[in-house]
C-alpha cells in the first residue's frame, strides 16, 4: 500500500515488517522518529518484538549483542554522536558474527554542534566489519532494511542502512509499503547457528591466540567479499517480487559520458536531475551512485565506467589531512589507472547540494580544472 | 611464508565448551588480602567494592576466591574497620 512517509518512518516500518524480535535504541536528532514510531507500534501491539529504550547507544548495541547471541533478530537506529558512542560495540558485534541491522542517519559530528547531514559519521565506522548501504530515497530505505536482514543473516555480518539527515530522514515522499505476507515471502525467519542456550552451555568470544584470531579475521574478509554476490542476488530477487530493486552501484546515462558525477546517498537523485539538464544542453554528462560502501563494489564500479570518462567525486565527508572518503576509496579501487579522477568536498554540516551546484561541479571537472591530488573544497556561491 | 586463502573452511566462530570461569586469572597477584576474622563485622563493604566480584558472602566473614583475586587492595582500602591486610605473595 502506498503511504506518504518520512525516511525515518520508512526505516521503522522496514524493521517491523522484518519481524524484529528485539529493538533497542536511544533517540538522537535526526533519527528520533524511527525510534518513536517503533515504540508507538509496540505500544499499540502492532510491533510484536520487544522494544527496549536503552540508557545510551553503547547500551543499545550491548543489548543487541546479547539478544542476537541468543538467536533474536535485532534492530537499532542512531546518528552521529550516538554512532560514535557505539563504536566499541560495532567491533564486538561484527567479530561475534551477529547479523544486527542498524539504521544510521547521517549527521555532522561536533565540535561545533551541528544537526545536519554529513557522511563522516558512518564513514568513520568503515573498518568495524559492518556492511554499509547508502540510500537515495525513503523507498530504498524500507526496501534495503528488508534486504539487509537477508544478506546479513546469510553472511553472518551486521549491516548499516544509511540515510541523509533531514534531506531524507524528515522529507515526506510516497513509499510503497509491502504487506506483511509479501515481506515474509522475501525474508524468511532467522535461523541462528551456535546460540547461547542454558540447555546446551557454550562460551563464545573467549580469549583467542594470534593464529586463530588471524583466521577468524580472514574469514570475516572472505564473507564480506561473498556479501557482494548476496547483495546483488537480494536486489534481483527483490526486483522480481516487488518490481523495484537496487544493485551495488546505480549508473545513470554513463555509457557515452565524458564526465561522471560520483555520489552516495540522496545527492544521487539530485545528480540525475543535474545530468538530465546538462544532457539537454548537449553535454555528455553521466552520474553514478555507490549504494554499497562495505563491501566495496570494485568490480561493479569498474564495469559501469566507460574507459576514458573523467570522474568528479562529490564527497559530503572528509578525512582531515587526506581527502573526501569516497574519493580515496574510488581512486584505490581503480588503481592502476590513467583516468582523471577529481575530488570535490561539498555540503559538510548539511550545506545544500543542489542541481545548480552539481552542474557547476560537473562543468569544473569536465573542463579539467580540478587537480587530482588536491581535492577542491567548494560551496554554492548563490 | 604461507598465504592464508579465503575459503569456507576457515572458522566463522570459535565455540568453547568450558565456562570462562575456568580461566583462572589470579596467578599474577603480587600481594594477597587477608581478613582479620576477629575484627571483621561482616559489613560486606569489601564484597560490594571488589571489581573482580571474587569476594563471596558467608554467614559473617567473607571468603576471597584466590583463583581470581588480582591483589588490587581495593577491599583493604575500603574496609571501614581496617581489618584487611595485604601480605606479599612468595616470589614464584
């Protein structure tokens, strides 16, 4: 049934449709409504799982670590400082191979205080062993929550479903909400292996020597890479069942493009409009959105780039002393390459990245004005 | 040098059949707490403060489990009657 929903509500409905057993969360702007709606659904009896209001994000993820260890399907959502506070537990959950799914609403980190969208919070958790999906629409948020459970439970790794603060979390748009029966047909019940059970006592995660630890880490990497295939398969099955699906990357008018805007998140849909308007002027513009950041979709990225197309990577993130984070990763993934890849840092702390702004960035890159090793920090002059 | 290949034969998780309480962690202690039973009132302040939770309640004088005690001396510092003495362990 089609409903008009904000991104946060799409996230909560995705969790409810996934028949989550335990949700534990702590509210933080701009994620708050995702927790509020789940609490409301639980109070009304429409969410059958256990909803736990935790005393912090660190506790919320600790609760899920325990709940998932006894075989529960688990959910939380957070943002910015909440995610930073969870950091230690993100490693615990991934190392314990628990398929927790979390919705993460991008928000800038302090100091100084800022509430608006910025992808540095989630990208800072790059090395924790969580899969990361970046969504462009509220529909994609709901659909990706369902797909994330399926992939996470198959590869035994946790997944983060990321959406932009306010521009997606608080923007109302039409969302096709699947029926419970349709969601059940796509997402089977969780079949947990090796759970803690008093009837059959075991211990998990105890002190492990270097050789065994090394092999466990190698296995995480193996399963993370295996997840690329599982994500693509989940997207295809979703497409078959619901008539809409998403892959690892989304390319738009790239086949004959001279210069391609590369983005992640909601800016990806703005970039398509910018490309259409540039094409209307006869310019060879294209755009590409990375939907999945971990595991990094190297082959999928390479496959949709014309051999000589120049790239303009627009990052709403920055690693001080280096460059935008997608920019670094894309350069590494395409190495060795003679391709021109330009980095643009834009919209940190929630600055609007508009169609006009993206057109300016595209023109700058297309004219070859960018310096490859020196990312340009750009703001909209209008 | 040997490459560790990515295969499904690698372990996903190590499952132990022993409780972690079998992991006896008291063997690096350099001093041990000794409670003066004659002066102990059984107030259980030591039981409450022990960060290792290795002070066990009894009818009156608590028993400290030396399999886990690290000799941190918090019990001695907190005892209101000052009746926990820290005695050096024999050199190993």
